């Protein structure tokens, strides 16, 4: 079967055709996930991470479809049995079989766009495993093509390396990112800041780029924004902040906070910046993990926020509830998930609500 508008010409960018990336709080059709399986990723136990996935899916499938990658029929059968035991309705689950390597869907999956006609498209960025750190995960770069063999969307291919966790948008024309990641020589060494900004503008439909500095300790993605700062409204950003000046994250997070306080949106309006505490030092096997409350997922009615058994968990949840008074904020224990160096936002990608899967 031929795909519909499966590619665009070099002269046609999403921005030129009226597409943009919606904010995460815009209505979703579905969430995309890949089921965990690799014990070398989750050293505290894959079975524990499976329990975390069940919690996430049990909550989110009540309000949006769950498009779930599984590696084969055996895995699908196992998951189906788990779901039946948890009263998860299969009418909201759609399985996709592919021999993927890992679960970090935010980074290797497509970014979905909309246009003014309510039509859905996707951007297929290059994925090089966070600067070629994990060669064994390179096959996950095929995931966008696998998806589009089913969805048949207009697909834009910029030809540059970019992970979904490295950017966050307000849906109105502004994108947040970091210098440490997008200007890193292990991504697109031939491009400078101006060229990268042009790609962001052309392929996300934005007009304004806010550059933060460095990421948090333990983050193997070179400073992804979803562990640092996130839009929660067109002009409000929650920002990870470390009160303990002696903590190794303190200086970098302070600098990022100061940048945001001096920043404005695409129309020149000052941002409201809300401090979100860090969970403190979370370790496993003697290594610091990239634990951050900003790695949340904004569902249609529920906001899933990672927790880590920290004394700051409840404070962070309360702050997040203030930002989303019309949605339920729920904490998900990500102590085991973050042993793989990611949390809820890292494993997920939202699909805006416009079409049904064919």
C-alpha cells in the first residue's frame, strides 16, 4: 500500500505549509509507548518497571488511546494477560510489533504536527543514540518509518539529529532547548546556533528560541530540556531548582532559572517562572541518576508526575496541581524507571487529536 503524502520536497517545510507542533496540554488522540524488556537498561529489575508502565497505562488509557510497541507476539500475549488482570480495557490499546531495542520513545519517535485545517503530519528526525553513545540502540531510529507505514501521514525529514526530549514548545511560537544538547558536537557538528534555530523554526513552526545552558548530573542525553524546564501554559514555565547550593546541580540550575527570568515569549511577553524543587540526590549502584520532577506527561485530564521517594515529592505534586487546576495531578513512583536514566516524559510521545488510525 502506498503512503499518502509520505514525504515532502526539499523546498516544502512544515512552517511553509502551515504546520506547527502543538503544546503538550492540547487535546491528544493517543500516547505512544514501547514496553520495557532489557535488563541491561533497568538494572533494578525489568519486572518493577513493567509495574510502573501498568500504572501509567491504567491511568492514561481512560482518557486517550495507548499505542504500544511490543517486540513480538509472545510479548504481546504476556502484556495482554497483565492488562486483563489490571482491568485495562483493550478497546483503548493498539499494539505495534517491531523488534525495537529500548523504550525512549520521546527521543527516537516522531514529533507530530498540526495545520490550520486540523490535519496531522509528522517529523522524522535522525536519531544517533544521544551522540553515538549506544550503538546497540541504533535500530530504534526506524520507529518513525514503522509508524508511518500504518498512519500514512505527510512526513517531513529534516536530515539532522534531534531528540524529542531536547525541545519543549508552548504551542504559540516559542521553543525551549539547551546549548549543551543542540549545540553539542556529537549531534550536528557542522551547524552553528543560527542554523539550528532555522531548523527549529522550519520544522516545529516556532518563531522564538530560548536557549538554556546545561543539564543535570547523571543525564546521558547531554542536557535534555525535559529534565530542566517545561511550559505549563503559553507564558508559564516550571523550572527545576536546587535550593542546596552545595549540590552539584545547584549552579547549573540557578543559571537556567536566571535565563528564564530574563526571557520572553514569541510576542515579547515576559515568562512567569515557577520553581520546581529537585528530588535531591537519587542514586543506584553508587551512580547519580537524572531524577527530575519536570519529566512529567500532560494527559488530556491527568498529569503524570514522576516521584522518587523524596521528601520533596509532595511539594512538587502540590506545585504541579496549582499549574493544572482543571486536571488531576498524579504521582508515579519512577525510582526503578530512572535507573535507566529517564522517566515518564522520556518514554512517551503524544499524538494530537485530529484523526483516527487507519
